[in-house]
């Protein structure tokens, strides 16, 4: 006989006093009946893996918010031309800012040895230097806070056994990426501190390293947000129709386009390309400016020609809002849950707002508050796209 028991399956063998043995001892013979099948050894069923606690999802959402703050603060640091004010990097030593007048003067003298002061800020006062120094200091300290926000709770959740094996790999990747992000930030700053005798341009960081720094931050933000949403939001049991499959594909493609548009903004910032043509929709008096392909070889224009970089960012921005609008219109033909419909509508609203911010920033010659809001809008737009992708996830079979 088999009897189900809590936590597994229990095998019950026939009692020792029954059957032929009982008859041999003079006991009453049992009534004849159907022969029992021979006993078989059964394996105890393993309990299903425990679900990841919601606290892990909330932690990852908080981490994505911290990364967003670092991105916005980094953008303000770039816009105020503060990123080259701290000319060395120490993980612990630089956490203590200058206190006395003598310490500030020593820090200012170090800054005076580098190209930005010699070419651009040769008449800067100590008070003005303190402002840009504190801007860069705030960005670096916020980066350290982000690192601790990832590493310390990860170690706690790991020790508590709250992370499944796949989640452990994900958390390790996120912690590794946040450490890499800090090293990449200093690698970027170093490019703006190098002497370039053959260049008469304003000292600035390499646009390639700036794009890598922003790109890795966007990857870290997206991965944290996606994982947090996946843990906290239950999947909808949507019928797998052909229209839903196409909508899911469109959402993935639109998200990739939004990510690429945000990344192209790093080249705009790195080359100050927002200041070359401050008109819209035309660039000056032409739809396609004469100096669009002024550099040789032609490929250099995509990444080094400010005119081409601004032109590409315009095209990508227009393509993004067009894709979002088409996605919204297509979604109207499909019955969707209320929360999914809200995600689609929010995506369209933020896309329209972001286009308005971008055009206004361009026409007003890139004022710092408006430009910082435009950069924050790119994160908001990417967040809405990731939310929609999360809503359209397949239910595992």
C-alpha cells in the first residue's frame, strides 16, 4: 500500500502478522482477494525551489534608482565642466575633502598643472575652483555609495540563502559591473588630463571613453531594473497570438532603439555637439548641412564630427518617437491587461516629453538645467520601455 505523507511519499509494507505466516500459526486465513502488486521503492519527490523573496526585488529597484542618480549627477558634472577638477584618484584617501585654506590651495595648485586650467580656466579663482571640485567630488562619492548599495546587501542575501543559483550569477555580474564602472570613470577622466601639444581644442575627455562610461551605466541600470521588475511583477497569462508575438518583438526593437539614442547622447556631450546647429527642424538653412562628411575617412564623421554626431542624434530621436507611436497604435488592436495598457501609454507620454525637452535644449543653446532634465528624460524613457517589456514576458510552461 502507498500512502502520501507530508514532504514526500512514504512506502508501507504489509504487516508481519498477515498472509501465509498467520495461517501457519493457526490464525484465521484472510479472505481471498486480488493479489497485491509487489512493493516498489519510490524516490521521495524534491520540494520545488523557494521563490526569491520580494526584498531582493525591492533592493534591485533601489539600486537602479541609485544608478539613475549617478547618471544624472554625472551629466550635471559634465555640463558644468567640473569633471577634470580632481586630478588624481584614490579609493579611500580622496573621501576626505580639503578642510583648511592650506589644503585647498594645495589642491588648486595641482589643478593648475593640467591643460584645462592653462587653456580654459587660467583666470579661475579659488572660490570658483571649490564649486567645480565639489561637483566632481559629489559624483565620485555617489559612485561609492552605489557600489556599497550593491555589494553589502548582496553579501547579506547570499549569506541568508535567499538567492537561487541563477540569481547568484546575476548578482555577481551586477557587482562586478559596478566595480568596473568606477575604474572606467577614472580611465575616462585621465583622457582629459593628458597634454596634447598638437591640439588647440578645449581640453575635454575622450568621447569614446565617455560613451563607454555612460553605456556601462545604462547596462547596469537596465539589468537592475529588469531583474527587479521580473521578481516583483507577476506575469500576465496572455494568449500567445500572432499579434502579441509581433507586439513583443516591436517592444524589444523599440527598447534597443531608445538605448542607442541615449548612448549617442554621450557623443553629443563629449564633443559639445549641441552647440553647433541651434535650430530645428533644419540645421541652419539646410536639411543636410554641408559639413556633414567633412572628415576623412568618412567613418570618422560618425564619432568625431560634431555636425554628424548632432545629425545622427536627431535622426535617432525622431526614429525613437516614431517607433513608440507606431507601437502604441498597434497595441490598440490587441486586448491587453490594464497594467500593460498603462505601460504603453506611459511610454508614449514620456517619449513626447523627451522630444520636447530635446528640441528646447537645442534651441536655447543647452542651458544646464534643461540639458540635465533632457538627460534624465532619456532614463525615464528607457525605464518605460523596460517596464513594457516586463509586462509582455512569456509565462513559462
